[in-house]
C-alpha cells in the first residue's frame, strides 16, 4: 500500500533543510556548531577556540543566526550561544560524530 505524499510539505521541508545545510557547509561554522553541541558558549569563548579573527567569527555567527540554528542570550557585555532546538542538535550530533570528534 502506498502512502500519499504531501509534496508541498516535502518541498517546504527540503527548502529549510537546504538552507540549514548551506549554513553548515563551511568548516568554521561546522566547528562553531560542534562546540555549541557540548555547551553554551560566549563569543569570547568561541573566539579563543575557533582560529578566526573577531570580525570573521562575527560574520560566521551572523550566518548561523540568520538560518535560525542558534539561540542567543545577552548577559552584561557578553553574548552566549546555544543550539536552537532538538532538530538542530540531532543534525549537528550526527555531523559531530562523523566529522568533528577527535
């Protein structure tokens, strides 16, 4: 017995997945997201870990934010990042296990 496929929903989901994958498809952004998988991190912590200038890191974080992959929290002068939700966490967990884990 075949299932009815909701092509419009499938297309919408595929478009969202393609945007996520485009945002993730950069070694530095993948590194940032893998670091966020472990715990919440401040921009300062990320800047100390990821081998990028502050301005380059900010540009990569802007791409990740624009695709709604992370939550941000401001505390005093610091901005903290966490992964957005279970779906993002699941995708990054798989990529981390396959490509980021040492």
